C-alpha cells in the first residue's frame, strides 16, 4: 500500500478535515489536517539513526511523544496505529498496524520564531518569555552517570571530527582550505587547552538531557511559548552541556542578524540558570552548531536530482554557516594552534 497516498486522503483521519497538506524531511513525513499534525517516520537507516523496522519506528515515535511532553505537554497527544480497513488506510482503528503516526496539535506557521523574526517581530520581551520557559526546563533536566559521559572531551572531539570528515567534501566549493583549517585548528586547540573546564562541567552537573535541536524553527510564539521537536533518535545529539543547547539558539539568532537579542538571551540565561562559565564556552559551542548547520546544507546540496537553483541555494546556506563558524573561531583565537 502507498502510505503517503493513503494519508493524503482526508477520509483517513479520525476527525473531519477539509484537506491534507504534506511536509517532509529526509527522515519524516508530516501530514497536516485542519487542526492536527501527524508525523510518520520514513523507513530509513542512516549513520546516526535507524527507522528501518516497524518496531523501531514505533519505539522512536513513543520516545518523541515522551520527551517533547517535557516542554509541550498539551501539544503532543498520542501515538496511533495506521491500519487498513476495506482496502483503505486509516489513522487509528482495529487491526494489525502497518505503521504508526504521532498526533500533535497543529501550530500556526506564521507564529514560528523564524517567521516572526523575518517580519521584524522579535524583541527583548519575547526573549524574556522564552527564558521563563527554558530556565526551569534545564534546571529540572535529568542528569546522571550515563548522561554525563556524553560531556567527556573525547565524545566532544568525536562529534567535531565527524563534522570535519563531512566538511572536507565541501572544501574548495563552499569553504576554502584556509577556513576549514582555521575552524579545525581552533576546535582542536580549545579541546586541548580547555580540557580542565570541560571536565569540571561534568562534575558540576551541567551535562544534562537537553533538547538537542534548539533553533528558531522549533520554537512557536503563539498563545504561549512552544519549544518542540527535540532530538529523540540518538542520545549523543541530545545529552550534553546545557551551554551547547543555549549556543544553538544564540548562533541561529546571530545567523539571522539578531546579534543584540542573541546577547540578551545568553546574558539572561547565564544569570538565571545560573552559569558563570557560559561565556567561556559560547564561541566553542556556537562554532560547533554553525558547522552542523553548514554540514546539513552541504549534504543537501550534494543530493542527486536537485534543480540547479535549489542546489545553489543549499550551497549558499552552507557557505554562510561555515563563514559564521569561522567568525566564532577568530573571536576566540586564544585556543587555536599548538593543540597536539
């Protein structure tokens, strides 16, 4: 059965809807009805996730429900089976599941933080409202031995080297050899010289079960503040230093030209959490997050079947993120070089 075609039929859903819209990423389909969103995981297996079996897809949808209820208990509703009745796909119902869907309340697209920013609607007041949500979340976020180990310098080095291995394919296309070496040497230098600080972060409890994907497209400024779509498929991308999560949003604000609000956000977080070491770590983690975003757009630009215009758009975004990563490295040059 064609799953996507079946779920594009309004009759497949338990509530009445006038139409169904499809939004997709490389790992998920999201079907939008008038009031709800239904996420179905694609049957893919990549280096960092495995959705290849029905059992795995069901498990990770339940994880997504559980983890995102930490910040959005009213948004994430339930995981429903996809079943077949009289040859037609339906969401819910009796029978053997052919797949599963996560049901969520549909949020207004025009109130996503990136859309609000594009319309000039961000302000210090918005940042204060966001901080009032995030600070309690990070205070109560779980920690423990199995989580703290993801803050080990060796794990941080692995994460960065994984980025560098992917970035190499874009050298000479979306970043110069000099910029690549500048970023790489800065990161290795920081990890070498600031190892005592990174080890202290483990002892002091700053390595926690975080969000993992805290950027503007995952924040909705509607009747409340909704921070959604955390990383559920790989704990290595969610367990980490609280400063690394904060840096993701700070980097995203910088990238979109909201540097003053980025500073206001990080200053407010450092004071309210509190975290006196945040600003000694911020450039390091912002550089990492910019490299991650650059890598994602680089890989997108290299996918077969793209139109020339789309390929250049993705390449341009990769260039911009790598340029920003280089800026963070240059602003923190104390730690560059002599890392071996």
